[in-house]
C-alpha cells in the first residue's frame, strides 16, 4: 500500500532512469516514442521457416518501462518488457490497435466532418457525435480518405475506424492516433498504413516529420530505403501518391498456425490420450475422461425446479511446467486453492515450437460444478463459462437453461479466474509476465474440452448415480443426461462476459460443441479494457501506476494483444464458424448483447460479429438508438434466420461513448439480457435448432429494466416446445438469408485485478 501511495504522488513526467537503447532498437519514423508507429515490420526479420516468412524481433530495450521497484520479485525501476515470448510469433495480432502520434491532429478537420451534427457530452442521454469516424465506418472507402489501411495481397482497403486517445489521462502532447480494425485483419497478410493530408484544429495540413520526409523525398540512402520504397510502390498501385503522405509503413499479421497451433496441438494430444484421433466427424470415440465426485446437494430453485449440485474433478493431461493446485488449503478439494504464479507451458526442448505433456507431472485435475435438473427428463449437457476473474461458482447464473431442458456444468477459466489473482497482480505491474496468463489459459481450454467430453460421453458423467434419476445420489437409475450417439454429439456452451470473450476460442477448438451462446461478448481486450468500468474502476489502476505515459499505455495494450490472441476469441474468430480449424466441425453462435454495456463494449461485439459473418437481427434496437449515422455498417437480417447472429437488448441507457472510455450512465445493463425469460427461450431454441426466432412479436427488444416496461417483461416465451437437437452438419451448405450492409464482430471486455486493497470481482455470468 505504501508503494501504491508513493507512485500516486510521483509526478507523471518526473525524471526517471530510461532504458539504454542501442542503435537499431528504435523505429525512428515517429519521434514520439521508440516503438512508434506500431505494429511495424521494422520489428520483424525474414524467416523462411515460418508460415509468413517473417519472425517478430522486438528488442526488449525498445518497449515501455514500468516504474515499480519490488525487491525479490524481479521488478525494477524502469524495467522494460522481456520480449522473448513475443519474438516466437511470425507476425502481429489480427485485431491490433494501429498506433502513432501526430502533433496537433484534429480528426474531424482531417475527415472533413467538423460540421456534422453532435449533441451533449458522452455518457448522458441524448448524446451523439456523428463527426467521429466510428459513426460512419464506411468513410474508409472514400477515394480521398486521409487514412488508408491497404491489404497488399488483394490491393483492397481494409475497414477500420480512427480515433484519438480520449482516455482522461491522455494529453494533447501524448494523445495517440489509434486505428482499430472494424473486421479482424486477415492472417499471414502484409498491410500498408498511409496517412495523408492530415489537418490540425485550424484546418491546416500538418507537415511530415523529418525522418519520414527524407524517405518520401529520396533524401537518404540508408539500409531502410528498399523497404520504404516497397511501401511507396504498394501505395502508388492503389492510387496514393507519395508526395501527399504524412507517414506510411507496413506490418505483417501472424499466421493462424502461429496463434492457434499450440492449443490445437495440445487438444490433439489430449484427445489421443482418450483414444479419439478423428475428431472432425463430430462423433464421440474412445474413452471418457477420468472423473470423481466430491460433494452433492439438492437445491430447490422455485420456478426452476429442484437441481442436484454436483462438485467433482476431471483428470486432464498437463501441458504446464508446474504441477497445479499446489497452494490448496488443507482439507480442500483439488482445484480449490490458488494457482501457482508464473506458470508456463512445458516444452521438451527450448527450441520447440509446440508444447508437450509434462513427463514429470503428466496429469492434473480441475474442479467442475454441475447443476442436474431432477424434475425434468434427461437434459442436454452444457458447459458454462463464468465472468470476469470469477469461478465455476457462478453456475447459478445459468438458471434459464434448466427451464428448457439443459444441464449446465461449469469450470474455472484457468489464467483468468479468482485463483489466478496473485499472478494477475504480477502481470499488472510488469507486462513481461503476461505470457503466463496466455499459457495457463490454453491449458484451461483443454480442461473445458475434457469437461464437455465427460458430460456427453455415454461412459462419462451419465454413469455416476449423482447424474441419474434417484433421490439419494447412490441408487443406480436411468441417466438424466442426453449423451452422444453414433450419429451426433448434443453438447453446448453458454458463456457470459469473460465467458463470451474466451468462449469463442474454446469453441473454435472443440470437436464436440457445435453451438453456443455468447452473452455480452466481444473480441480483443486491447479495445475492451479502456471501454470497461471493470478495468477503469479498479483493475487498471495498478497497471496505470506502473505504466504512466499515455502513449506507452497504448503500446502495452497492443503488446499484450499479440499474446492474448492465443487465449481469447480474437485469435480464433475467423476460424469459428464456416472455416473451422483442422479436424473441427463448424460452429454457430448467438451473440446476446446488452446495448451500452458498461463492462463489455458494444464496439468490440460488433467487430466480433463482422469477423464471423454474423448479422445484427431486426427487430432489435429502437430507431435512432445506435451510434452510427446510417445504421448499420454491420450486416443485418430479419427473423427467422438460420445461423450465427447478434441480438441487441436495450435497457434505455445513453448511447455508448465513441471513444476509449466506458459507458457508465445509469444502471449497468450488463446482466439484463440473461434475465429475460423470452431471451432464455430464444437461446434454447437456437441451441437445438440453429434458428434465430423472434420472441418480441415484431417489437423492439426492450428489457424489463427499460423505462418503457417499468420492471415488466415485454417479450413473451412462445407457448410451444423448443424442439429436438439438429446438428450443424445436417445443414451444411445451406445458404442463410441475409440483408443489410456488411458484417462485424465485437470485442469483449473487462479484466485484470488488483494490487491495491482486494476488490471483490464483479459477479457476472
């Protein structure tokens, strides 16, 4: 606490020991920071062995330095990021913020939108600002667009929006220009960024910085000339003249193999241990995972009926370098203690690209909690993913499925659970430790895949008396689980908040789950964090104390996104639905979104939807509620609809701010959609049939919290059965009917924990 107070009193721009940077460490195109612009192929080197032909090579000396000094923990004043794990990648993130600094930049003047309408301040009712690029993303297509993001493989412009850092700590002297992909970037692709005719608040053109101007005007002959000329040639082919450029550079995105390869390899080894080596057919083969039951109790949940809450453990191959659950308390169940901090994936050799099962600790156990409905026939198994830094104890948030014939089983999101708090605190203070989160999260994905297999396998949970129709959890009786057959595998996923962010990655790896509900979801934490009250309200404070320069904070978010792609939906979204990973079935998802969510940004949710080709369903929001000038840039569709889609529910809050600050007006609608009985029926119907069906009878989707409804449910549960399970494969090749403009995915939010007094994590399903 004394350290925290000291840092809070330390002037933000006090003289501090700076990293010793050698010639060649810095990308000198933008003098505002050594690493700008970022991402950039300046920080790659040729590598014929990689898929992209590149290998990231970021010098640790170039990276942001923290300001913490904690003896004995390895944190030193001005410690830069150890980039060893970053430099294993063959390119940059699919959703990376694209960063630079332009002194005096006015984006409204630059885009010529300064006279468009705007009203009010952000986070108040009736506020809007149509001058901002995010209000009309299609501006990127303008022939004379001042900012261009060019896909050099296709010669086409990639959709994005531009924004200035509006975080309260940003000043004009350190206010980053941020470009955010509106649809995730393509893997293994080289992009060129071009800035031209940028203007200040007086409408004057801002002159280029001297270093870039030297390349542009042919006034230097250093070793970088050839690479810069390649950039100018790409832009010339796209009709952009070099003489009008303020700044231009290129970067290469990582390959799918570089991002998903570790987890996919772990999955294949883990299922081979069960005797299942042909997973793409969607049929359960081999043995069930080994499991045990440690406790059970019957709960009477009123209208939801009685459930038996069963707690136990599942054994799973261990791909981590340490045995897990070493810090469990005496007498506690396995999985009930704190996770060992600084855990990494295990590699048999230091040069190996893919992890292996740890020969010294080949298995580990994770804890599960299942709620078994006792007052209805056999139920469909479902895995449940909890909210921000929560636990499987949030299984109570999955009450709605039990009304419609589902049996939820929850597990902790390893890497991002309550048990990971110690490790998360270390990461907040020193981003060098971030690989530990990404590594443990990938083990967590394998845990979830084993949980689904244990739940659906005929020789799994269904064989234990606690999952059978008895009153004593002991007498053999008929199973209460609808297990897999020789034709299909009906097991599903439901995740909310953090579960809606990490869930897409787990689902993209799953050989068993073909449909899921992603409640209040989004992709790419680099967009989500500063747009979340969870991060801004508590979890970001220790990180802001450690990294105090506004430009470096944006660079930190960009750096961690490179590794977070391995551990959240951003790295897997483009392989989630119609183009699945090898030996993996296609998947369908319902994105259930709370309009103006305080914790998970709607902007990130729509990026997710566009990336996976999921339209926004109509009816939905009332007219004029969306922030876009001409709704929607994201594709739209009308009910009934077959396939993945995004559904908005509106509680009447003010529109979300356009910039990188959270929505926080009124009550937080984050949990409202999941509380709607009609929304629960709609989800259940989708899981079993793949069909999006209108539950609001052609009216706007307003929650009970909306002032118009005054606490009453405006949408009704249809008076008919949900139906029987129809696998995704049965409809392979069917052409969904869509209408509208385009399609976009969103990014979820809320994260990381505390270093100050312990703050109870916000509960969330």
